[in-house]
C-alpha cells in the first residue's frame, strides 16, 4: 500500500514497521521476495527436482492501478532478491485472475447458471479484484482465439480488506484511546498482530444474515496491562464508560460484539467498491457488462458478495472456487503465455516537451518565449493518448536528434497527464514521468538521428532505439525512480 499511497516513489523511500522503526523500502520488499524465492527453491530440493536458477521465470503480481514507478520499484526490489530483469515478468492482478477463470468449468463457479461460461467467445465481464489493500477493477472481452481484450482502463481505490481492519482499530481507539493502541503496537507488536488476525477470521465469516453477538479471542491480559498503565482501569471498565457499553462485552479472554456493529465497519468499503463498479459501467457507456467476477481474498467475504448482488440485481455475480488464490494461479499461467492479454487501455496520456511556433489563436499569451529571435511555446508533444487501445506487439515511433557534436547519450524527458488532450507539460494533471536515456553508438561531430520505438501494450512501458545513419541498435534505459 505504500507504493500506492506514495505518488513520489523513489529509491530512498523508507517504510516504518508497526513500532515506528524505519527501513529502506527496497530492503523490505527485496527480503520479502527473497524469502519467497528461497522457500520455493528449498521445496524443489526437498522433492529432488533439479532446476537451475537461470531457468526459472519469476512472476510478480501488482495491482493494475499501480503507477509505472511502483512497477519499476518492484523490479529493483526483485534484483535485491537476485532475480534479474530478463527472468522477471510483472503481471497485473485482475488480469492474472481473469486468465485463471478462463480454465474453470461451470461447476467451479459460484452464482452459475446455464448461460454462464467465461470461456465463451465474445463474453464480456468485469473483474473485481478485492485484495488486502486495494480494490482493482477492469472489464475484459474474450476473443475467438482465446486471448483477452481490455475494454476500459483499470480503476480502483484503497478499499480492500485492510480498510475494514482500520475501521476496527478506529473502533478500539474510541474506547481506549489512540495512545493506548500505539502503546500496544510498540510494547507488544505480536499481541497487536494477534488482535488483527483474530478479527480476520470474523471478517470472512460475517454475512448479511448474521445477528446477535460475534465472539473472538483477544490478547486480553496484554491489553488490560496497558489499559491500567494508561487509563488506570481495565478494558471492560473502559467499554462500560463508552457509548458501546450495550454492544460490546468481555467474557473470559473473548470479546463479544454486536453483529450489526461489526457489519457497520464494512459500510464505507462497500460504498466505495459499489461506486467503482458503477463508474466502470459509466466508462463503457453503451457496452453491456452482464457478469461481475469477484476474485481476491476479500471477495470471499459473504457480506461483500451480498452487497454487490443487491446493488446490481440485473447482473450475475460470480465467485470462482479458490477466488482467494486465483491471482496466484493465474500468474503462473501468465508466466507461460504473456500474450494471453491481446490489448490494454492506456490509463494516462504520455508525451514529451517540445517547442513549437507560438500561435496566439492556440497558445496562452503568458507562455510565449523568444528563442533565437523567434516566438516559441513549450507544449505537450503526444506519444499516445489516454484511453487508446494498445495492442500487444505494436510500437509507436518517434525521431530525435542529437544537440551537440560527439554526444554519447540522449536523454528524453517523458510526461504523463490524467487528461486525454493536455496542451502543456506543466498544467494541472500533468507531471514528469521519468526519462528515457538512449546511448549514441559511434559518436561523431555531425548531427545524428535516432528512431525510438515505444511499446505501451505490455504491463510496463518498454522502449528500443535505432540510430539511422549506421542502422545500429542503441542501448536504452528507462529511469523512473
């Protein structure tokens, strides 16, 4: 979630743990990836399977709504775990789940009827990927050749399962105070995590028909100890003094909470998820989306399933078997066949800065600049527009020229905009995206022309370049962090 929340992802970014200790984010992610890869290799050895490290293609899944910077950050973290770029694919989570669903027979789908088959040619469906941190939505269409076409750009928000956890902790805050929860995190982080884990089981079981009291264990002795230090009374006394005294009880080491109070913690996440589904339908305008396919761990929550069925009675809501690990299984399939996704919709407009002749009928007067005696204006020079369908394997070519003799490298500054037709690189909604660096082979005194090919159809932007005079390929690097 730090990679989603932080719009300025960079190499020096730090992450704080629950006790407030900071560490470089690349180390946190790198060591986490290394632990997983080591576990996998150890398992192979145990089973007597001999595979060289270089033979393994690794797949890292990320939310579709993550920025290109966050994806490149994951690549950098994978390198910390000794996974080199050539052996790594980045997969988008809703896409991976969509691929997995293509292989499921009807009897493996919850909410099925005789007309539902995600493997049918031309079927259109919305993938609602509800993970821990984010809700990630996209709409796919199945082609006759088995490939998948994305119909509108992915959308989402931070309203996954952990948003309900956060609401649960805020409930505790109201009873015992923010300072006490912080104290629990710092003095006994394992007890804090136990509290969250116990609530996780409740979160998955609760449904619209739940009533009465919901029971689960809490680390009561630790909480009481901190309450006595901070408030000079135990948790039960604090509950009795609060507005929740008729809704929450302590019995032994268990807490008993009204089911309606638990369900109220889901209200805002449900509202956000429902709004996202409506927004996706609005994006498509005339295209009818008859199916909603729920995947991800949070999609197993019966309360969320009921809410979507109630909000969209005209649609069929499908929950595949093993929906919680559908992204994992789909990622393996994607690793074998990355071309499964035929095309994707571009989320932003991409371009470079360029100086053109100033035109008072087109450009703002305040933007006029005098350059070598001529009136010029810096504008957003498009490479690709937002909402464009980018077909896998297709490339966009642009020509660039060296600026001085014996130039060894050519930096190209890229910009992105949340608007479909931005005019200037510094207007609202537009920001610097990063830099493409093209090495010039055989530098010479004369001006050189380079053709750069941009490929937007993959999960990550890729570029290649060719120098025109000698026809030599150029080494290219994309620097986003």
